[in-house]
């Protein structure tokens, strides 16, 4: 976790079918009345089940399902496929719905670059930059400088680098369980990851944007003798972005705590399990 607020980048059950008063046959809201059993000759006796009718009904349902899937796979109209388009008949944004446009066109080292010059691209840039700035590579001077250069406006990058070089001091490294030079103690695995949960555009102009990234993070040392076990955090990063030389770059950022959910009942993994997971599972490139 980076020091300082300014540069700390980590930092009903559904009821049964009978519970629904509108739940009826085939969703038609039609009800079925069962007449009493009796003599076959009785005018109101229940008729025997017709297997042929049941077969026809099942076949019709299957045909309708196949047709619906085919229509869905063909995609919507041009409006629905455009970046930031909203579904007809719905209000507000659909933050988890893909737009169909690829906002990331390239890589700057290991960091995504070439974002679209629109809201979608700004959100994607903010999410990917949050990941890079919350990574374990920030704890090594050389890789930290590369991350800052790749994510920040050149007008502020050098000043920020100098500030962070001073902040990542032997005392700070000791506080997080690392050696004085920032290396990891023998037999342990250092974990520092930021995982975006969602993004929100607060302000959007032609060449400037303010994007908030809600994140969860992992930080600590995994291993049998660790005195700084890996813990989870929740925080929100607000990034001021500028369109610089054909891409979005950070001009300033700040971090606040939460929103934080209630902890679940999951069993905490062992130190070895956590270390193995960090080695086995890679990260993502984030896009809207």
C-alpha cells in the first residue's frame, strides 16, 4: 500500500412456484381448474391426458426457445451496439453490459494503452491504471518509474516519481514486512493487487474526465513465518484524466476508504494456499 492519501493507490430466496400469485402455466397467467374424477360417462368427468397434445406443446416450447436464442445471437440494432448505448425500455446505466467496442488498442510495456477517446475509453483507462498502480511492481524503484511514466501526464510524472521515491523508504518497507531495499524476505511471497469492481464517470469533457474506480485489494506477505498476513481492503480511487498525445493519462488522483461490504463466512486460506494462488492466477486487462 502506497503511503499518503494523495499517492496511496491501494490503500429473498425465490419462493416456490406456488409462492408467486402470478405464476401460472407457461407464464400466461392462465389457471387450470381440475374437475372431480368420476364415471367416464359423466358429462363433467376429467378427460384422460392426451400424450399427443403434450408432445406438441413441448415441441412448440423448444422451437420458441431455439428461435429466441438465434435472435439474441444475431445481435441488436446499431443503436444497441454503439458505445455507451442503453437498452430500450430501461432507465439508467447498465454498468456490467459490454458495448461491443474494444477500447484497448495496444500495450505500453505491460500496461494497456490506446484507449478510446470517449467515456468508455476513460473508464477502461482508469480501471487499468488502478491495477498497475496497486501492483507489487510499485514497490521496486525501476518498475515504479515505468508505471508512473505509462499512466501519468508527463507534466506531473517526474514530480510524482520523486515524491514516491522518497516515500518508499526503508522504514516504509519495514512497515509492510519487506527488507529495507524493498525485496521480499526469503521463503515469503509479497502480495499487492488491486481489483476494480466498477467504474463511474463523474465528469466528462472533450479532453478531460473524472472517473471513480471502486476497488478491492490484497496486500501482505504469504508464507509460514509471515508476520504481515495477506488482508483484503476496499477503497475508491478518483482519477483526473487528460487526453495527452492520443491517450488518457492521469493528471491527479486521490483515494478514499470503502464502500466496504460485510465480511462473509469464508474460511481463511493457509499461507501456502495464498502463495500458490498468487503464483497461479494472473491479472486482467479491464475494458467496458
